[in-house]
């Protein structure tokens, strides 16, 4: 089990920008990215839909699928391999400054998004409105 102090530590990319990622989420993402291999990156974004109007997306894509204009952030966990997170410029407008956390709870577990830009969120935490 993770201590509350460890869970609240947030990491940014090497350049100090990007999405804030808690220590717990960093460990989980580092393990998932290592399983995917070096040829894949984590793409984070938003799309229309969900209970509140917009929903978060997270998926592994080939590094060759990075498009011109995408923001690329590199994260280095305390333990494990560094990984890259990619976000398109339109999505970044909605999620800049967002914190990504991870929970192992049986109900409500998984990745959780805390978005300072959201004016409304749904109960599941997967969608939001601005």
C-alpha cells in the first residue's frame, strides 16, 4: 500500500511542463510502457463524448505515429525505465496542468484524472466539461 505522502508527490516531464503524474501512477505507467516496448509511446488526449461532454483518452501508439505539432513529454520515474507521453495541441488546451493518479481500489480503481480546467465532471471521473 502506498503512503498518502507518496501518492501526492507529482512529477512533470523533464522540461517541467506537461501532465502532472503522481508517484503511484508513474510506477504503473513505467511498468505498462516497459511491457509495450520502446517503439510505443503513451498518447493522452480528449474527445467529444461521455457523460459531461468530453472524455479522456489514453492509448499506446507507435512512435512513428507521432504527428507534427504533437507535444512530447519524457518522464523518468525513480525506479524503472523512462517513458514518453504524447498529446495533440487541441487536447492539450483542455488538459494542461491535469494530474494523473492511479488507484488500486476495487471500486473506482485505475487511472484517475484531476483537471483544473474542468468546470464539471461525471461520477465515473472519465468525462468532463469546460
